[in-house]
């Protein structure tokens, strides 16, 4: 699944992947926690990291879980190479920028957050008494959870995703009917985009859980892929059907992704990110027909775009002849007939479904 979200989110996922179950680093961290020791691990040995290190000693030895658990018995931080293959330094005192804000109270966790935020590197801290493991990356923090509890949360999220997916499919089906009848309003389009954004957010959170679970997420991965398949493409096409020429789908959905959950559910706030050229939710819109054209067998997306641009609206597309379609550069007789037959079939099936 491709994420529409920020690079910060991807940074956290990359950090979680490095400490997921089944990895040598997670094995070492678990050994530290079981021994009731704490640890502060910087998962980068870049020059800027070494520049804030004071004291300690050079290790420069291959990484192993056993080495990590032994070195963690000392108070200082441990510096691990970017590729995770070597332990660079141990027992070092970190001196991050003290002006960097932090919400942590404990010395180890406070230092970890400041280092991660000021140098933009992943940092892991494990507390001695509570055995809490925190990962700091991309300007955010995530506390690693016990595997069983995380699996329960992921399964609950999957059930929620399935319910939202069903509602989204119903909303898209209704939009198709309205498009065939040429009575679409801004409210109808926004409703689809709102539901699609919420589905994507749930799927994105599950994706992060899958990364965090590592080798324990095989079944969860299969379930997510089965549930989420093709929904992203469908939502992209809905948006593309109504955007003005100066806007593109990627920027519009990225802008939507930056809204808070409550703002996504606010129709007017969601509308403001789409820039549809009107502010009234009951204002009528005409789709270009891109989404329905993509149902034409073996019709390349570029050619579908040419056809949509040539006839400008789905209503006009429904009335064109095979000869009209063949005036589009790249459309031969066979393709034109396929387009015409597909649009007629979709129109007929939609009407039959509505009145059956």
C-alpha cells in the first residue's frame, strides 16, 4: 500500500521496521528489558550524531543482541550504524540542543526525544523500571506494545476498515447512478472523498501496525491487501473526474490528508481542500467520465484522458457515436466500439440496479 502521508510518517515506519519482532535489534532490546536494564540507542552514526557525543568509548564491532545487552549495563547511550550492522560507540553522553522542546520527563526519554528532533535521526529508549520502549522518529513518538495487544488492536482496526469500505462502496455506487442521470452535486462528490479519506487513514494505521509487528504480521498483511485492493485507484479517479484543470489529484489528496479527523468529516472544510470552483454544496457538477472510461477493457489511461478531454463531460460521452470517438487521436474503430459498448452497458446496468 502506498502512503499519501508525510515523510515523517515514513521515517517512523522505517524506524519501527528496524526494531520489529524477528530483527536482531529487537532481540537485543528485549534482552535489555528482560534484564531490567535501561537503554538509549541512536540508530545512526552520521557525523552530526557523533558531534554531540561526549566521553564513552569506540566499539566499532559487529552488532549482536548479546553485545547490545552487555553494553546496555552501562549508563551511557549506544550508537548503532545506519545499516544496523555495527555498534559504533557505547557509554557516550549525548549533548543535544537543550532548546528543542520535549514532552518527556525522564532524563533518558527526554534526551532521546531531543536528539531525534534536533538531528532527524531515529532513537530508541527503554526504561529500566517499567520496561517501556519508545521509538522517536520523524518528529513523533511511538511506544512499542506487547505483540498480543497490538494484534488485537490491528484486528479491531481491520473490522472497522471493512465497515468503512462497505459504506464507501455504497457511496461510490450512488455517485455512479447520479453521474449517469447527470444530477451530481458537490455534496455527492465530497461525501465520497470524505469516506475515502477515512478509509485510507484506517488502512494507513493498520499498515504501521504491520510494520511494527514484523514477522508476526503475515496474516494481517494478507487481510489488509484483500480488503484494501483497488480502493485508492477508485478514489483517485473520482477526484480526477471533477478537478479543475489547474489542480492535480496528488496535491488535492495530500491536502486532504493534512486535515484533522474532525475537519475531514466537516463537508465544507473538506470542500475547501478540493478547490472545485464553487462553495455551495448543492451546486451541480459534471464529471469528465474518466472513472467510467477506466472500465473499458485494455484502454490505456493516457487514451482515456484524451477521450475525456475531447468530449469534456460524461453526459456528452454517453451521446457520442463510434465515428465521433474515432476523431480522437489514437482511437481506432475497435477501441471506439469498446468504449461505446462499455458506456452503454454501465448505463443500462446502473438503471436496472436502481429500479430493480
